[in-house]
């Protein structure tokens, strides 16, 4: 009885494994770079949409570079100020209100929860500055997420490994 044996041998498997290791490192580098850029866009949007009274909250907004945490690549950002969450979540107060700061009074400064400084800020990608500033920034950059992924894939395909 004749035996029909097939032998498949992969010459260069060691070199291929080495290439995969290089590809993993390179792909991680590319994805981290693209995620960092996306985080900077989120920071830009958040700063553009946060209310502006004295500028303290706006100045406190920052996003970190992308970091690897386990198998995930993460970008974190926001504000370290105690009242940042309150400013984000608190409902608008209807009506016209005065501003009191450092012993001074500015009559009719706030209109329906937004101050003069906030009203002077331009819209950003169709969103008005004010409450829900971070949520609105993320909504505004959602289309950029797909673009970021496409750019990362294109870079991976062109990468010299």
C-alpha cells in the first residue's frame, strides 16, 4: 500500500517571527502616535467649547499622550479643577444675572447660564461653548476617529519593517 504523505515545511519561519515582532512594535508606535494626535484634537475641542469667564477652567484642560495599559492604548484628559464637573453637568440657570468677583459687580453679565466671555467665543464644529463642553467636543470629533484609524492603517501598510 502506497502512502500518500505530504510534508509542508516553512523555510524562514524564524525570520517571519522576527518580522512579526518588528511589526508589532512598529504598529504599536504608529497607533500610539495617531491616538496622541486624536487626544490633542479632543483637547483643542474641549478648550474651544468650555465656558470662558476668567479662563481658569479653559487653562486647566489638558490631555496626555497615548499610553499602553495592558493590551489597550489609552488617552486621558480633562481638567483637574474641582468645579470642572459641576460646570460640565450643572443645568443652565435661566434669566439675566449679575457677576460678582473680587468685590466687584458686573450687572447683567450672565444670560441664561452663559457669561459674556462664553458668548464671545465662536462655535466649534457646530457646537456652542458652555455646558457639556467635553461631551460636545467628543461628539464633534467622532468622524475624526474613523479618519485616524484609516490613517494608522495606511501608515502600517507603508511602514518599513
